[in-house]
């Protein structure tokens, strides 16, 4: 899905960052650390907001993007509103629920903490992308 979106000619004219912003880099680093060094349940909780937020935003924007002629993000919105992505998100939620059910209290606390942090990073990712956040160095 991501390869198809990046190759989509309709998105070619939209601005793209040459390097990851500070927020994006911090978010990715947090996700990598959770997936590599924490228990499986914590890793699942860390990546779930990425699925869930994009599925929700794609679904909410789908009605508007589909009626605006030449909407620059129509392909992006359609990809995240696609039934296959929506199903993948439901599967990811179920995986996290199953992992939480099998986890001890300390792991569930870590899951909640990393889920909240990842959700915060999703919010900042969107806001800082809109603001064109960049590194302060030349």
C-alpha cells in the first residue's frame, strides 16, 4: 500500500521532506525501541495508534475527498479507508486486546503508557507536518 502511494503520480507534486523531522525521528525511535526491547504486548500497543489513527482519519475524510474534483489526497484517503486496511486495523486491535488479556499488570501498565505516548506522537506528527517542522540547524 505504501509503495503504491509513494509511486502515485497524483501525489508527486505534493511537498515531501528531505529528512525526517525531529518529531518523526523521535516517534520512529520510540516505536523501534518498544518493538525491539520490550515484551511483544508492549510492541503491539506501541504500533497500534498508527493503524488506528490512520484508519479513523481515512474513514472520516473519505466522504469529502471522494466528492472534491482532483483532491490531492484522494488516493491517500482511499488507501486508509479501504476495507482491507480497516480490517487490518481491527486485527491489530484484536491482537493488542489478546496480548493485554494474557499479560501481567506491569506489562499492561507499560502497554497503556506506550500506547498513550504513540498516540501523542501521532497527534504531533500531524500537527508538525502541517507546520512544516524542520531541524533548527542549516
